[in-house]
C-alpha cells in the first residue's frame, strides 16, 4: 500500500544578493520524491559538534598582539561569568545546544589532543598543572578535563565521543583513560574516579584512535600509515581489554595534499585495522576557493565535499570485500564546517548537511567545528543566533527518519574543474509521522527557479509548509542588531494530490 504523505515541509536556503549578475531565466525544475525507495535511516549522530581549546593571539586574527582568545577558556568555560552554571560552563551555549538537539560532542581535540595528557585534567582543580598548549601555543590550565567534559555533555543531553592521544601519547595511557571512564571499580583509575567524586562509570561508547594522524605538516606525533596501523591495532586491543563493548573510530584522511596520498592512507588503514574499527573518520572543511568568485566557491566546494564522502564510501566497500569483513564500517565526518562570518558560510553548512543525508547509508556520525561557532558573539551584547544556527536547527530538529530517493532535473552550471553542477541541491527525508522534509538550496545568483515537486508514493495532503533562510547581502557580517531578521521565514503552498509547485526565489540585484 502506498503511504499517504500527511504534510510536506521545505527547508529552503538560498542567496538574495551581494553579487552583480545579469538576471536570467531558467527552465522549470522537477523534483521527484519516492518514499518507498529508502537510502537508509538517518543516524541522529550526524548532528554532533566538535570542541577543543584552540588558543589564538591577535596576530593570527589580524588584531594587535595583546589580544588573546581561546575557543574554550573565557568563552564556553567561564566560571566568573554571570551566565556560568555550577560547572563553570556558560548557560547560553548549553541552552543553544539543547535547542539544536545536539546528539554528541567529540573532545578534547583536534590538534590539541596529540600533545595532551588526560591525567593532567583530573582531580582537584587547584592541583592541576598548567602546561603549554603544544598545538596552539599559550597556556593550558587543565581546568577543563575529563570530568568537566562529561558534565558538559550531561548538561546538553549529548553523548561523549572521546579521542585518545596516539600522537605523543602512549597505548597504555589510552587504555588507562578507558579504565578511568568506563571500568566499574576496584582498579587504580576507576577508584581514582570515585575518589574525585564520580563513583559510577561514565560508560563512554565511542572512542577515536587519534586525530588527523596523517597530518604531516601540522600534527604532533604524525605517523605514516604503516606505523599508525600498528599503533592503532595495539591500542584497540588494549582499550577493548578494559571495555569490550566500546566502538572505535579509525583516523582517516585529513591531509589532502596534491599527490593524493590520502587515497593510500585510507586504503592502508581500512585493510590494516578494518577488523578493529566501527567507523573511519575523515575531516573536510569547505574548500571552494575565494568566496569572491561565487560559482567557484559554491560549485567547487560542493563537488569536493560530496566527492570526498563518495570516494571514501567506495574505499570502505572495497576493503570490506577484499578483507571479507562481516561487520559494517561507517563514515564519521568528525570535523567539518565553513568559516565565513556571513551568509557565505550558511549555504555551505546546508550543503554539507545535505551530503550527510544523501549518504545516510554510510555517514553515521558528523561533528561540526565547533560548538561555540554555532552561536555568533557580539563583544558588547553577547551571543546571538545567526543564520548558521537557524540552518543547523532546521536540519537537526526535523530531518530525522529515512533518507529517501530524490530525483532532480534542473539547469546546471560549471566551473573550471567541474561541469553539470545542478543549481538546486536537494535531499528528502521521510519522518516517522508521515511528513516529508525536502531540503533545497538554490545556488543560482540571479534567477528564481520554478519547480514542480512530485511524489511517486502516495499523495500530499493539506498544505506544504516552507521555512526560508536567505539574505539580502551575502558579504554582510552577522550582526547582533539584525538577529531578529535571521529567523526562518514561514510560507505555505497548497498541495494538489501527487504534486505541487513552488518557485525558489531569485537573487536580488545589489543595492
């Protein structure tokens, strides 16, 4: 029996200005949704965040050297702030993560991890050593350690994803960390946890075997693939000797240098420890070139990001076949994001989320970089919700259920590197309540795209609801004074049985 689609909701994200472009016409686009053709269930863990203490001095941000900034200390963790909770974390960030329904947080790094000794961050705070942050410079006071990270996740309602140091750290330290977190009682580190006020084990399920270990130019304790495989294999054995139930994430590609050695890195890791890991991680940030070239920025970035997922998914399938692996290996994109502080980061964020949904059969975890970047901050007025926040929320609060087959026919554009890039980037989600969420990014600068949306399964009933996120100036920095304008704009469309029509608006000419 064909399902009845009780409602249809659009999440529509598109530019509305900022670039001079001759207005053009496009042919009517077609989107076909078939809820009977399920790609896979969407894992809620794709709505995770990443967090580490990155230390910036003014020079790195184009400011005077006297300016110091840390992504954790004085930002998320600020016991002196009137917004701080009992654990020293700011409630505005905690409340925002709850509103976003963040499912997991990966910590404590990042590059920071590979020079970090977790034992520095336990016990009485006034007895913890201050170290040099070897990855980012500046002091590391260790005021936020294992127990504090656990408390933060509990406040958010999210799961801990812990990364162990397989750079400058040791395999024994990794096993001891599992013991501190997960072992019940009666051993040195489990009893130490109880001594420090946490009798019950934390039962952390997912552990990363290092961070960006292929990152030769920047990573502390970088290893070649062969050495990493040997280290990670022995670490997996030792950590599972402490807790056989944990799931492990192998360190996949992050160093995309011109000779494409990352292909070999992933292959060697999968063939070397594929029997030990549950996930392979990749890291990828939006790489579309200078944002001043709009179509290169959007097109190259989208094709690169989605392509990295497709290629590694194929590598996983090949390795499982070659090694006769029975257990599935999933993909964890546990660092991703776009760094513009204007609308040029909003479209990439939406497109990355669309990629996770499109590849729901293999992408089972993802972590946005970073937790504190989901809120914007005004020096005088504090945090506020930018379009990035609202875009993430539309996905994380709604796009749960099944990723379903979506056919798109529309005009395309090209860049020097890629051809045939669709102006409309589309995914569809069939939610348990019988609602279809259609996520549409109109990448066209100057034309609205009239679209016919057809369901191949069942019929639409009632009115379709539309949530629109856009901007009249792509380059304007996010502003506290304009925060009320960043809310998604609601609209409605009347359905007509198996189809409906909607025009995704064009870009306005610059003022």
